[in-house]
C-alpha cells in the first residue's frame, strides 16, 4: 500500500506525520520505504541523524525515478511506501498522489488552515483520481473538542479521520534526534499515531 502525505501548504505537519507513521508501521513489523519529495529533504536528514541504516529513504529526482521507486521490482519488497510530498505544484508531486492508494492530508482547525485546505480540495476535485483522500486533524490544542468548522468544510469525496493528533512537543523533539515517538515511553502519543495507522491501513 502506498500512502502519500500531501498538502499544498507548508508547515501543516506532513513530514512529522510521515515520519511517525512510518515508525508505527515498523512497530508492527511491516517493511516500509520512505520517499522524500520535500525539497527541504527533512526526512532524509532526520533518517541520517538516526543513522541505524534500517530505513531506506529514497530521493527520486524525476518522474521516472519516482515511478520505479513506487512500482519497480524493488518496490514490491515493501509492505508500505510512505511519501512526503512538498505540494501539488510539480509533475513529480502530482504523480506521487496519482499513483498512491491514499493521500493523507494534515490540517489544523484554524480559519486560515481550513481555507488553505479548500484550495487544495478544489484542485483535487477537478481531477479524476482513484486515490482516496483522508483528512487528519493535526497539531490540535489539547482542549479543543469541537471540530464543526472542519467537518462542515470537508467535501463529499474526502474523508475526515476520527483520529485527532494533538499538539505535542514530543513529535518535534524526537524528530530532531532522529527518533520517533516509538523510541519513547509516551504511550499517549504512541496511541495517537497507532490510531492514525490503524484507520489508514484497515479501511
Ligand atoms: N502534532 C504536532 N504537535 C506539535 N508540533 C507539530 C505537530 N505537527 C507538526 N508540528 C510542528 O510544526 C512544524 C511544521 O511541521 P512539518 O512536519 O515540518 O510540516 P510540513 O512538512 O507540512 O511543512 C514543525 O516545527 C513540527 O515540529
Ligand atoms: Mg515537510
């Protein structure tokens, strides 16, 4: 299964979620390859800090390299391929989304975020894609409980996941050390990411 983490907007948590999600799949003994299409190469560098050599982070430079990373002979060795895309502005990013089973779109529930999401949704709406779009609330204040604004904003073709990923320092600090929440004892954060994983892979 190929899951792309996508949004036209930067700073919504694509790299953060792609990283922890990858480690939640490794936790249940799945084989995972990461593809980093972010020009900032966030996950490539995070994995370099990690340094254990267990995870392969591919950095395809063009559409044909991407296609072979996604669907070549080597790609079949992996249970999951997680792709961190920069946006929807280039051929390579579009191809990643088009050739994925799912696109995970992180958003937080502020007015500007929801408007940014609607722009992304209207681009996607015009395309004929088999890709399923799953929206996840990310970086949400611990006390926020009412998500009516985002629920009303999500279009028919798109699915809002039940998992809410709260704003937690541990998501950031672990990344900086090349670690994930699964290297820590923070069960609350681990359960949040496990819940995201299970919603994605079980339906
Ligand atoms: N759930 C979260 N809790 C706390 N900080 C978060 C969370 N998700 C993302 N962040 C922080 O927000 C910033 C942007 O996240 P990042 O994953 O780099 O976004 P993107 O890849 O979409 O540009 C980073 O500083 C990251 O640590
Ligand atoms: Mg990023």
